[in-house]
């Protein structure tokens, strides 16, 4: 069994890169033996680390190659609806939630103009205008 998640220091990055490459080859072989095919377009790779470590890695080739495809690492991935960035911060998630909230607020403002003051002043959560 090969791990698809590895931890190391910056000095051992080439070893990790080789182990991940070997692991992707094992996964590819397993898929082929069962007549399955990996979808290169749907495959993503991400390297996690602190900001300073990610800067140190900027000169290293972090791409993964298997079959005829080369997967370039990305700085943000989505897994089960959760956004993960390379620093494991929640900045991407907060930005997405804020953008969604602003979109809904703009929609409410547009609706407010059409429904009239009676409905917008209800304020108690009911759908009936105040008497």
C-alpha cells in the first residue's frame, strides 16, 4: 500500500516527490488491471505547507507524471465541497461564503423593490404585512 499523503522537511522534498510519483504509478496500474481509466482532467495535486515553505518550493518541479499526463499542482482544491488551500487556511472558504452572501443580499434588494414597503417592514419573520 502506498500513501497519497506524505510529510517531510524541505530537504527531503525529492524523496517525497519520488514516492508520490511511485504511488500514482501503483494506482494507475491497479486501475488498468481492473479495466478502469484515470481521468487526467479530474485529477488534482496539491502540496501543503506554511507560506515560507511554499515559497521555498516555488523553484522545485512539483508536477506529477503518470501515463502520458502531467498533473500540475494547484494552490486550492475542492474535496466534498470544502475548499482546501496550500496553507490550510480558511481564507478561500471565507471568501466563497462572503461572495455567496453578497450575491443573496443583492437578490434580496432587488426583490425588496418589487414587493413593496408593507412586506419589507414585517420584520417578525412572518409573510403577512403588519395590520
